[in-house]
C-alpha cells in the first residue's frame, strides 16, 4: 500500500471514528448517571437523519441543522420522560427491557411512516466540497469531523468539571440517593444528560450520513451497536474512553475494508468486544469497582 493511500484511509478512518465517538458519548453518559444502556440511542441517531431529510426539503441547510438538533433533543427527552422515568426505581432488567422496547418501537414507527426503502440524505453543499492536501483528497466533512469531535469533547469535559450542572451530574453518577438528599434536582440533571447525548447524536448523524447519502429505519441499528461497543472498549462511563473507543473502531473498520476484508469488518467489532471483556472488563479507561465490606 502506497504511503499516500495509507494516509488517505487513515483520514477516512479518523473521520468515521469521530462520528462514532460522538454517538458513543451518549451511551456512556446515560450509563454513568442511570446505570442504563440506552439501546434506543442508535434509533435517535437514525431519526436525526430523517429530521434532516424533511427539514432540508423546505428549509436551507443553515436553518435545518439547528432544527434537526432541537427535534433530536426533544425526542431524547421525551423517551426519557415516557419510558425511563416511570420505572426508574424498578429492577435494572426492567429498565433495560424498556430501552429495547423503545428501540423496536422507533424502528417500526419509522418503517410505518417512511417505509423501509432508503431515502436520499440531502447534500449540505459546503460539507461536500473536495479539498486536496498533497496527494490526499477528501470532502470537507472528512476533515471537519475529527476536529469538531475533539472541540465538542473538550467543551463537554469543561461543562462537567467546571459548572454547577456538571457538578450535579458527577454527584448523581457517584451516589443517586445522597445527591437527592443534598438538594440536587435529579430529574433536571437526568434530562440534561439526555439533552447533551441527543445533541451529540444529532451532530454525529449529520457527519455520518453526509458521507453515506441514504437513511433507512434500520440505519441506526449497526452504528448504534458499534458505538455501544466503543463505549465499552474505552470504559463505559468514561467520556475520553468513549472517544478513544470510537476512533479505534472507526480506523480498524476502514482499514479492514481497504484491505478487502469488508465482509469481516462488522464481525471484527464484535470480536473486539469479546476480547476486551475477557482481558479488561472495565475497558481501557474504566475504573475497577471495589466492593466495600
């Protein structure tokens, strides 16, 4: 493989990994606070794709993008309030079953409303412009995705570590009951978590579908699973871990396709999950759980 081709695939892999990282953060944040795997998160990402299709049918892209982000946030908060809040004190298995049920509900509603046929994703003109750096050429979205991912992650880390909202989120993630006794508004904190996760899913959706150009009701299933695996790989509950996991999976997947092993690229992700669970169950950045006697 020529050096220029190697870097070309590296750039593509980093771009894909950036989109995965943004979605994986949603999984890791919800788990960090509620100890819940939000299996509907991939479907929120898919619905953001449909929101963009219908928004850009009547509006210019610079108005459509904020509207898509707002609609995706509303969807995420509604799911939390309708499906998770009423059973928050139920056994964890019940909440997980609810999350799976919501995922299938969204997929089937999308199939009923939009049919299962792929719909063309609208072209955002400035993101599709081709740029050349030496012998490497790629669309602007490929260059923007990793940069935007890093900026959003730094902004999120600042929010969590240096604001009252972030302090409340950290307190709730450490001890739900004690945080409530200390006067922290649990419902608002959880809603804020879903707002952030859904916003990042909307941004990740725009970056992901811009290069893939079509959306189906099942477009969120496999990327959602891969992003969940990215969160587990990095250490679920760790935001930097989710980002690193997303980049690792994106880069590995791209090189497998480049070397002609596209048939095995999806299987590799699940093999990676098995290996990380066997060798390091807490993930690369996860903290070891200590049981107090």
